[in-house]
C-alpha cells in the first residue's frame, strides 16, 4: 500500500510539474484574457481590462486591452469619439500586434495628416454583423460618435431565423463565465489552448472556420427574407441617424485564387445584392474591400487573410489586410 501511495504521489507531482511547464510555454504562445458579461450592452462581453496577451496560433501577436477591456492602444485620445468601430475578432486585430490593427492605423493617418479625429474600437471576438446591430443602440448611447459608426463583416448573407430574432429583439447573447469552475479554468493558459483546439476540431468537422461563410442558396431569397432584411437595415440606419452619425458597413471577404495565381472574380449573388440594395435604400454606406484586396494582391503578391504558419489565405486578417482596410476607411471618410 505504501508503494502504491508513493507511486501515486510521484505521478501527481510529475503531472503537476508538466502542467506548470505547459502553462508557462502557453503564456507566450496562447495567453488570452478572460471575458465578462458586458452589462452596458455595447457588446455581449468584454475582456479583462489592462491585460497583456500573446498569440502564436496565427502568426505571433502581442496585444494589451485598455481600461474598458478592448484593444485600443493608440497614444492619442480625445474626450469625444469621432468614429466608433464595431466588429468581430478581425476588428479586434486578434492575431496582429496592437499597433497593426486597422483602428490604430486609421488613427495614425488622422494624426499624420493633421486631422483632429479619433477612432475607438469595441471590436470583440464572436461579434458578427447581426450581433453588432443588436448592440448598436447601446454602443451609440455609450460612446456617442460624432461622425461615423463603422461595422465590419465578413458576410452579407444571413439566416431568416437570425433576422427574425434580431428584429424581434430576441437575438441570442453570447454567454460569459464570470465565476465558478469554468471561470477558474479560463485563467490557466494551457486549458484555454486545449479548449480552443477542441473547438477548432469541432468546427472543422462541421466545415466551419473563421473565414467568410458560404452564401445562402438563391432559394433563400424570398419575399420574407427581403422584408426581414429591409427591416433590420432600416432600423439600424434610423438608430445611427437618431444619434447623429452615419452608419458604414464594410465587407471584407477572403480572396479566392486559381491555379495560375490569379484572383477569381466573384459576382454578387441575389442574396448579397439584396443586402447592398437595402443599404442604399436607407442611406447606409457600404464598402466592399474586394477590389482593394485584389489590387493589393496583384501589386504586392500579399493576401489579406492568413499568416506564415497557417493555410494560405485563410483565418484572420493579417497586418497587410489591416493596412489596406485602414487606407480604404481613411479615403472614404476624407473623400466623403
């Protein structure tokens, strides 16, 4: 019995030591903050405030959250926000350094050109377009942008059920684990990484990833779909107008390359065109990054998505894509 106890003690000690070593390595490889329920409703959740993060799953990036739990480290800040930016992990700059995301670069362009403008990002992982539209009124009330509210999206086709929920105010809110056992596990970097890898495996099994999703079939473009989409865009445009700013949606699809290295040009499907039509109808400025991304690739051979340690052209927007987005937004705002 004594030998068994000693063996178990050694095994436990060895396991604990291995966990500590793995966790130490993960601190530099995949160290994420914990997220908390955002009671203000500007986003579904926010990250730990003033938290350092490192990520090596796509490229290698170092970031730090601000006092509100969002990635905004530009050294110059105004009391008022001129441009509020909303979006998903692409907007958060999930796998680029904090001074390489497009909000930081946009602020740099404002400052370099002597413009007293300031952009603030509440981009948060998992926040697609409909989720941001759900949170739009609260976000505008909290930050009161003077000129624009910009929402990033990688898709402009949606499920009818999701549109119904958005319009009825029943669209789901992402859950945060603010306490308890799962909350404690989130603070251990190794367990966070294992959980992330598991989710990635499940998504790949379901043919899901972080890239723009396939569009709906043409059969999905029914009168009901058009009406629901029309209502969603009309409500969003009115919300922005009532708060004294202009709503801008920019669409950042990935590029598809053929065997000869040429960009495969995509035509808008009917369901995509219905979104663009609704934006035009209600005064929502729509920016399609396709042409800018294509021009960047054709002149520099650089794709806007993907990193040196990932599949070509997939995953999150890289630093070249962020620079391209910042330039397009700057040109739009100054030219407009």
